[in-house]
C-alpha cells in the first residue's frame, strides 16, 4: 500500500512539473525578427549594409544580412540581438517582452568604427643583435660576387627568356588576348602586318639577336 502511495505521489509531481513547463513555454512566444541594416554613405544618405552578423546573445543562433541589408531570424521575447561587422560599432537590441504579434520588424543603423592601429615595422631578424650576427657571417667574397654577376649577365637572362616556361598569369594573359583578337575580327579578315613599321622593327631586332637560329637548333 505504501508503494502505491509513493508511486501515486511521484506521478502527480511529474504531471505538475510538465504542466508548469508547458505554461512557461506558452508564455514565451517565438518571434520572427526581421529587418534591414543600414549605414551612412559618403553623402550622408542611408545605404544598405550587407554581411552583418546578426546573432542571439548567449546562443548559437544567428544569421547574416544579405546584399540589400535584409535579415530574418527566429527569436524569443526578451532575447538580446547583437549586430556586428568588422569596421562598424557593435550594436545590441533587446526584443520587447510585451509583443502581441509573432512578427517584429526592426530598422538598425550602424556607424563606422575607425580604429587606428599602431605602426608595425617588420624586420627579417628578431633583434639588432641577430642582425649583427648574420651580417658578420655573410660571405661577401669576390668569388661570390663574380658568380652573381655571371648569373645576371644579359646573355644568360636572354637565354632564360626562351627556355623558362611561362607561368599561369602569362598563359592566362596570352590566351585572353588571343580570344579577344579572334572575337574582334570575327567575320572579317585580320589586318596584315606587312606594312606595319613596328612589326618590321621587331622582326629585324629578333633577326639580329639570332632568335631564329636558336629556334632552328632547338628544333633539330
């Protein structure tokens, strides 16, 4: 009999706590919190501010304003909404707990926050002492200087110009220019360079440098 009484009291307590939780949940109404974030442009007029972080303080819920500054998030009455973005002052807004509708619109204005960072000077060495050590340990002999002059000679650089393959940026530039030329002269004959003085000069300079001879040897 005692066991039945204890079990009955436990069930009554559970039902009472569930009823209290349901009453609390019913009293807290979810809100569709939407709005637009704006800032002041160079002319003093309001302009939409995109990519603003809109987060509920103390939770992991949040969103980001779109390109037009619009945002929308589900919140609760009494929640604190934090608006933040790099270069702008962080703003907090608390949703009123006396709302009668499940939709609430907000027009948030954010002002720029100019932060002047201290000057940072980057050195290749941690300190002056390390610089002195590295400077004294440098090899500045005549042999090393003559070797560097040979590596930077004009003949060597000209030879490397025709042997080193082009990188991605050069290939992209060449292909873009070729596509542009083909599109520009689409449906018509391309102009001939037989009367182009600049083209003739480039041809003569290449002939004097021996570019065609090196190309012929490379093909053989």
